[in-house]
C-alpha cells in the first residue's frame, strides 16, 4: 500500500513536484529527530516548545526559512508580542473583557492564562479556535456595544481591509475609555522611512494586502480618536533572545482611547511604553491552557447575532 500511494502521488504531482514533496518530508523527519536528540537551540514563548529548529513558512510565491513553531504555529512577531501581552493582561482586573480580532491560534494560549477574563474573538470566517465567545462579524461594522473592551489586539488585519479608516473607527468605538489597543501591521523597513503605499486592490504579490503602512499610520490612528505610540518589539529584549526565539523586526503601535470629561476630551499623554519587558523571564514563563467558561451576554454583543456556533 505504501508503494502504491507513492506512485499515485508521483502521477499527481509530476517528477518535479514529487521531488519537492520528498525533500520537504525528509527535512521534516530530520527536524523531528534533531528535536528529540539534539540540544534545544530554539524556544517558543507562546506555547513553551523547545527544540533544534523552527520550520519553514511557505507564503504565496516565497519561503521564509525556520520561522514557524512546529507546535502552535507562531511566527517571530507572535513570540515577540507574547511577553508584552502577558504584561498588559496581568494588569487587568478580574471580569474585564478583551477582544482578539482575526485571532491567531499561536496567541490564544497567552490570553487563556488569565482565566478570570472574558476572552472574545471576532473574525469574518469561522475558525476552529474562535472559542466559546467567538463572533462572526465585519471589522468595519463590529457587533459589539460602545466602550466594551479593556484591551483589543489587532495583529496583521488592517492591511486586508479596504477601508482601514472605518475599521480603526470601529475599534476606537468598542474599546473603553483609557483602555489599550495593540496594532501590528506590515510596514516599510524602517517603518517611518516612507508613507503608506496604497495598492488600490488586494496585491497578489503581497499576500493580497491592500497597502504597506508607513510613517503616516500614527496620524491615521489618531484621526479615529486614539493616541498612538510606536515601539520596536525587539528593542527591550536581550540580543541573545533574537536568535533563540527567532524574533522578527516588528513595530507595535500602542494606542489608548483618551478619557472624556464632560464634553471635552481630557488632556492625555502618549501611551506609556515602559512596561515592555526587558529580559527573558516572561518569554520563558510557564503557561496555562484552559480558560474559565463565561456566558455570551457578558461579552457585550448587540442582540446576540453573529456568534460562531
């Protein structure tokens, strides 16, 4: 049966396709062997995995070598964001609601460490990891009440939205006054070297992105009613963490919705960035994998429509 299966695969893929498949399979088997027997050179801050090497990521027409965690699927940006996200979650009081837009499975465990928070996810399509409090909704018209969430994470989502101004306005609407919004997007290198480039359509060579963000992103965010500060996620970490955790050069945009006093907005300073961890302690912190069950009404949905079943 094994030989027959290989013959069918050869007929389906052709000689070149079958050779590529066999090469990838051999590399994967070698990686598994090294993970079990060789020194643990790499570590994932999202799930705690440790082994010899990460695996390759195959995008649309390109390959990024040794960047994906073989257990949780995290990329370098997830592993860099996880310790900072843990710091913010630890500061929230029990019962607070947090929103994860287009949720990544790699960061779900980080949110689940706080079992006393209401973890709400939202996406356009159904995903297996949407969770018990998962809403199927459009980012430009979120199905949540005003001022509902104490923390919002929007990671690599805005570049897929045609009207990013409407999306940012919706995020500003649902986040509570004085609460934090974390935004990650693809940017120029360095991010403030050029202004945002609009493609006018989903670009097939850039993973169907509508744009590449640049130096004017903070102004776009502040035009929607939030204060913004840009922080290099790798800057506070020690250099030896870059290679061990395979971190990528990512800029985190930390946004805060200013508090309102009467009809006039209170004078708000820039978001405080000193809470970013500067050592490896939080990168290697143990994690939990279960969350406290919670009801759907507490998540602040309007009406109750749009929930993933």
